[in-house]
C-alpha cells in the first residue's frame, strides 16, 4: 500500500534505477530530497501518514472505536465535495486508506 500512496497520492514517479523521484519534498524530520531509493512507511508512521493527509488536504481528524478496535480517518478534500472515510487497525493506515479512496484507488486488504 505504501507504493500506491507514493505514486497515486503523493505523485512520485520511479526513475530507470527504481528510485522514487519528486520535484521537491520534505521528510517528517525536515530533510529536503528529490529522489529516494526506499518507499516511506506511510502506513506505519504517523509522521509520514500526516504528510499524506496534508497532501490530500481537508483531513478532519482520526477517530477510534474501542468496541470495534478500528481507527477511522475523515477527509473533506479539496478535490471532492463529499466526505471520504477510511478505516483500518492503526491511525496511519486509516489515513492512507482514506487518501487512496479520495483519489479513487481501490484499497488492497
């Protein structure tokens, strides 16, 4: 799912050597880079997932349902009028699921 986030949501492309390339980007720890050999852990790191939320725009918040043991992220994105909701077992994964759904990408299990 992390590679789908990189390509479909963040807009990154792979070059001929298999490196992710972007016009400009800052990592959660403030580093600027234009290429990266590994895919960030968007679905495992809240810092990376938060950058996904900022890219999509309109992140309302993330809630937790203790009875169901599930996190749900809510977006009211700039690119749609409707609220998009994504649920998963962790907050970062819920943000990523909602982001992919916002872009019309089928979410793998």
